[in-house]
C-alpha cells in the first residue's frame, strides 16, 4: 500500500511542477512583452496586421464593386450603342436644328 501512496505523491508532484512551469512560462512571456524590444515587436506585428486587413478590405471592395457593376450596369455593347447614338445627336454636338423634338415651346 505504501507503493501506491508513493506513486500518487509522485504523480501529484509532477502535476504541480508542470503547472508551476506553465505559470512561469506565461509570466516570462508577459515580462518579455513589457520590455522595450518586446513592445517594439508587438507594435510592428500590430502594424503589419493592420496592413494585411487593409489589403483584404481593398480586395473585397474591388470584388464588390465588380459584382455591383455587373449586376446594375448594362452590358458593354449596349453602353457602346447608347454612346454612339447619343454622340450623333444634334444636342451632343452642340448644333441647333430647325425642329428640335425635345423643344416643348408649343405647349
């Protein structure tokens, strides 16, 4: 029976030493972060993460703009036809014709 209690004591000692080691490691990590070099590294890492987030946001905005353009704007050939028709009208060139169909002076 003594061997059983000795084994339990050894297991408890190993578990306690493991937990103390983890706590010390965490404390060392915090202490290292609070040094000037640790603060500089943390700041550099934060700035780099902000740059990555900005790049992701720009990419997402471009994709959304392309989706909206495809969904809301007419196809390019329709736009070209509209520009061609509009470009040939007397109003677009700035010339005045005898009878302007948009002139509502008669009403």
